């Protein structure tokens, strides 16, 4: 198998709203090569829509973390 070289100018860690915004800004306003890493199987981080009693409920990144 041939080894491939990965050369990027910017690495975006996390596919939440900030990571997606960074990727969008780089795509529109820069010639830099970028890559986005996301650990989950989907983008958008904690933002999601769920259905509860037949109604869509949008949940978001409002969780508070205790350190």
C-alpha cells in the first residue's frame, strides 16, 4: 500500500458550530488547505433536533460543565 502525505495549513479540532464556522470562513476567504477532525459520527457538536411527543425540539450547546 502506498503511503500518503497529509499536508494542511490549518487543523480544525471539533465539528461543532465553531469548527464549522472556521471551515466555512477558510473556504470562502483563504487559499489555506485545512482539515476538520471530529470524534463523533456527525457534525454540529451538541446541537441537534429531537422529536418529543411528535414535536421537534431543538437542543443546543447550553450545557454547563463543572470543572
